[in-house]
C-alpha cells in the first residue's frame, strides 16, 4: 500500500520526503513543506515536536490510520471473499538529502533570466577585456622601462669598460715611468755613492794636506804669523801681510816667496783641488803717496791676491784652472779695526783649498 501525504509546515520552502517499503526497498519522492523540525513516520509512530499542535494532530491521524490498516490485515477471511494480503510492512517518510524543485519556471521569467545572464556575462567579458588591456598596457610600460634600464646599464657598462681600458693603459704607462724612475734612481744612487766616495777621498786629501802644512809650517804657526783651519772639506791657510808684503806694497818679500813656495809645494801634491786666494785689508784708507797706484783698499787687496796666484803658478807649478784670486778689502774683518792689534790681524792673505765643485762661501 502506497500513499502520499502533504503535511502543512511553517516554512514555505518545499522539502522532499519519501515513502518507502522496507520489503521492496523502493522509495517515492514526497513533497512536504519544510518545517523547523524534521518529521519521520515509521511503524513505531511519529516524532512530534511539542511546539507545534498541528503537527501533533497530523501525527495522531497517521498513527490511527496505521492501526486501522493493521486491524483490517489481521481479520479472518470469509469464504466468499479473501482480502488481498498487503506487501507493505513499514511506511517511512524521510527527507531527501537535497531539495528537488518541481515548480516549473515560467517561460517569460526564463527568457528574462537568460537575457540577464547574457548581459551579465557580456559585462563580465567586457570588464575582463578592459582589465586584460590595462594589464597588457602596464606590461608594455614595464617592458619599456626595463628595456630603458637595460640600455642605461649597457651604456654604463660600455663607459666603465672604456674607463677600465684607459686605466689599464695609464697603468702600463705609469709602470713604464716607474721602471724608468727606478733605473734613474739606481743610477743616481750609484752617482751619489761615487760622489760620496770621492768626497771621502777629498776629505782624506784635505786632512793629509792639513797635516803636511802643519808639519811644514810649524815654526810660522808657533809664531802666529800663519793660522790653519779645517772645516769639513774646506782648508784655510791664513798668512799675515807683514810676512808677505811690505807696508802699502803688493810685491812679495823674500820671506814671503819662501813661505808661498813651501805652501805651493804641499798643495801640488793634492790634485783635484781648487785653490782660492783672497786679499783682505784693514779699514784705514790708502795714503797720498800710494793713492796714485792703489786708489782704495779694493785695489790693494786684489793686487796682493793676484801676486800670490802668479807666484804659485810660476814657482809651485799649480794649474791656472785650479787657482782664482779675489780682493775683499775691509769687508770681512776677523778682529776689531779700533786697535792696532786688530788691524794687524785683518791685513792678511787667505789660501782656501776646496773641492773642484765647491764654491767659496
């Protein structure tokens, strides 16, 4: 026995129910309005919700119908007519897992829905196309900016490569200059060493000359007519004019010739030296008898220095290239000109021995 019941429910949305036969395992969809509670009908009765009286009444009627059905089934059959034996042993109403809508959609509503769907789809397509166009434009802009950066990087790399090449060439040039400077420095170092060795030999020569002069002029030195002074590579022999010249004269005395010859013999043994002869006077002006020949002390000091030079060349055989004469008058005093003793020391001849490359100070 199969039956379909539509039970009133508070919810307006239809819900599918099924009426099943437990022996044949067949189910039939049953549309029942959806309620807040689920209603199940089985052989044991109805599940009722105390909150809904109408549902309880319906459940009672269904229960009464089932009892009546069972009473009719178990009544004794008459000979004239046997009731058919029902095959349904259990009636169960269960909700479907998902609601099945059986309400047909009106054709105008379906067309309107289709048009709306088409318009919505077209709008979405246009929106997507617009978005895609913007994305493509942005991508193109980004690619252009990236290409510009790549071009800038390439230009920078080319410039840096040019700088590297220039620096490499400059480095090679500086390396060559450094090698030249090193070679020049080596040459100069060797030259300085040679000069130093020559200077040391000259110093040794000056020291030897000084020692020989001291030995040869020991008497004159002791009488303070001659003074010897050595400073590094400079040797100075100071001879007072009264030993060499008469007063106011520029001609050597016999004692002066002997003394100059003795000094020249010692200087001749030291080659590679320069000999400077300087004439000095006091500050007393030249007197009237001598002023015709020597207008001032400049002429007198220069004439006495030249006389010594000529004697060293003629008697000591010194080279003229080694000798030079200069008159200094009273410009370089060694004592005060206010006393006779001081003026006596200022009237002098200085024989200065120097290396060839050294000038007199």
